[in-house]
C-alpha cells in the first residue's frame, strides 16, 4: 500500500527534520506537514502544509480524509521545562492529542501511529546508570507523567483494539536546523550556537550533570526504522529505551573547545536542575537493538564536528 503520511507538530525540532527526511524517501506529496504555526522556510517550501490543532479531533479527522492518510506521526507536545510552568496545559495537550490519533486508528481510519515518549518517564527512584527497559518509573514532572500515562494507553490500545502504535523514549535530541523549545536538555543545543556567535555560554545545569543524548540524524533513523519494522518484531508496545551517548555540560564544553579554542563556559543552575537530577544518566537500549536492529552512528566527537560545521555555514 502506498504511504500517505501526516505529521502533526511538523514545525518543531524533531518534526522539521522528520518531515524533510520522510519527503526525501516517500516523495513530497505523500507527506503532509501540519502544525498550529508555520515552520522554517526549508520545511514550508518542501511540500504540502496544513494548519492543525493537535487537540482538535475534527481538524485532524478532516485532513486524514482529505489526503487518505494511513500513517500519523504525532510530534506535538509540551516538553519538561515549559510543562512545569503550565502543568494543566501540558497535560491537556499531551493527552488529548494522543487520544485523538489513537482513536482514529481504533476506528480503522489510519493504519499506523508513531508517538514519541521520553527519558522523562523515569524519576528519582529509577536506577540512574544503564536504566533498564523495565524498571521503577515514578516521574516527577508533568511532562514525564503525561509520557508514562501515554505509554500505558498505547499498550492498552494495542492489546485491546489491535492499534499498531510504535514508540521510542527519546533522550535529549541535538540538532541545528530547528531549535528545541521548552526542554531540560536544550542547553546541549544552545551551547553550540553561543560558542560560534559569542564564544561563551552560561549553562543552566551544573557542570557534572550527565544526561542521555542523541544527534538528530540518529533519532530520525530510529524513528523511521521502528515504523518500517515488521509488526511482529515490535515486542514492546509501550515505548522502547533508546540510547546513543551520555555527557555532562563540562564534558560537552571540553569537546567544543577542541574546535573553538576561545570558548568559555560558566554555570548557573535554575529550576531545570531538579528535573535533570530526576532523570537517568545512561540508558540500556538492548531491547531496541535486539528487536528491530537499532544501532547509533554518532558519538560526542562526531556530533560536535557536525553541529559546529553546519552552524558555521548557517551563520556565515
Ligand atoms: C526535554 O528535555 O524535556 C526533552 C526530553 C528529554 O524529552 N528534550
């Protein structure tokens, strides 16, 4: 069957690059980008775009009919830091949007769904190092609670209604095309921009705060790979742990200094420190590697070279 894909939240950090990649693979008219706002020029020029409010079932349903959509990637969400400022809004957006797409699949109107979860499903009582696929999960942020609840609903819709929903627990995602918004791991993107623009950065996390991270190209590969995998290879219908690297602000600064020698960093923690402290330092993703062949390509060295080269060309 020919794919007809809808991406909700296409103008965000991951949505932008996912849309571009899926259009490259499937052709631009098979991938409909949607969001409540316009995205960057590259995205807007690359193919069809529709305004969709992810919380409005009817607006999604109309677009599903209009383009005979059979796959949805739901990338709209309020992330950890913004979620702590607007807890009720975060809960509403993250849960309503998920139910809208799960119900479209339950009604047989779409065949497959991708929904991102996050390392935020883990909490202060979770083992911090090499966090297992199945372990204690007591998230302490609204974002984390919404993602953990979402995972339970995904599994429930799969078991009860046969909905083919697939999910990954993204670590912090690092990229240069579109900015992240409202996350705790955002420092690891901002730092590259500031290194090139002003040669210094003030980190809102302490220098030793280690978190799981991933370069965007790996995140996009994983997302497309899990969606293309044969259904019987997807053994986890809540969400898969996914990992590539872990580092602290101090370790990242040292890596940047190798390429931008004048770069300096200072540390002044804010409310995001306690969120980071509640998350794992490293993740065991052996289930994803075993079940559907996940393998990362980028480490901190290769990623830093790519980030600084690409941003250098962008700012020239
Ligand atoms: C955040 O920091 O909130 C996100 C995430 C880890 O899901 N980047």
